[in-house]
């Protein structure tokens, strides 16, 4: 526990000496004097909180004016300046000696000065710079999968038509007229197959192009858990 200022020990020693004057004049001990003596020892040990408890107990047993001044000094040591001022003013109201009034008024001025002090502003904390934002990343989705599957299926169909047409064109059985019909249908099948291959390639390429152009913003966000920490990627589109 820290002391309010360097002059306070001398002031409280004076107050406790005033409070203990009754013990010397009465020539006998009583519970009030016991509390005052314990309060003085606790103050000497720097235990101002329990010293206040002893002085309060003594004042409740016998409201001696000098105990009000002593309580004001203890409150000053504890940093409770408003309470210290109240005890000093109550002490002055008991009409003590002139020098004691002057001492109490001086203590009131010191307590008011401390009460008016503004706490120092905490130092400004500059937040750490944000991590660099990564570039957008391509994202494959269900539409890209559908286009790729459709393009592949069309290309398979086109390949089947070309194989079918080539097989029919190689069949030389039957009459010349039948062969010419088979050759015409084979040619049509091969051209249809070639068209399907081209269309499938276009659809498949469209899916791949869409995937490459479907860019998604990504950012790094911290992760916090009771037993783990890290970062994660967050995508926005």
C-alpha cells in the first residue's frame, strides 16, 4: 500500500499522538485506548485499511474529536480524498485549538488538490497493420461441374457417331444402291459426330473459362479457440 504524500506520516503521527493523549491523562486503559494503540501499530506497519477499522471502532465506543482527524489522515493515505475532507471538516466543527484547526485546513487543501487531479490518460495503442489482402481466387462451383459434364457427354456422343459412321462406310455388302445409302448415312453420322465433338469442346471450354473468370475475394481472418489459434480464409463473391 502506497502513501498519499511524504508529509502525511508526520500528520497522522500527530493525530494519533493527540488521540493517545487521553490515555496518558486518564492514567488507565480502556477499550477505546486499546483500539487507538492497535491503530497506531497498524499504521506504523503500513496497514492503513485495518488501522482505519481500529479507529472507527474506537470512535464508535467514544466519539473523541481527535479520532476524526486521525480518520481523515488514514483516508488520505488510502486515497479516499472526499472521505478524508469530510472527517477534517467534522473535526473542525468540534472547535479544537487554533493550531489544530490550521493543521486540519491544511490537510483539507491537500486532499482537495489530490481530488482535483485528473488521472493521466493511458498511452494510445496503435493497432497493428492489417495483413495484406490476397488476390481473388478462382472458385469451381456446381455450374462449372454441370458444364464440364455436359460438354464431356456431347463429345462422347460425337465420338460414338464418328465410329458408327466409319463402321457403316466400311460395309460393302449389298447392292450399289444400298452401299450408296449406307455411305450417305455414314457421312452424315461422321459429320454429326464431328459437330458434337466441336459443340462438346465448346461447352467444356465454357465451363473451364467460367471457372477461371469466377474470381472470389479472399481475406485472412484470425481464429480463436480455448486451446487453439490460427487464421482462416474467408471467400466472398
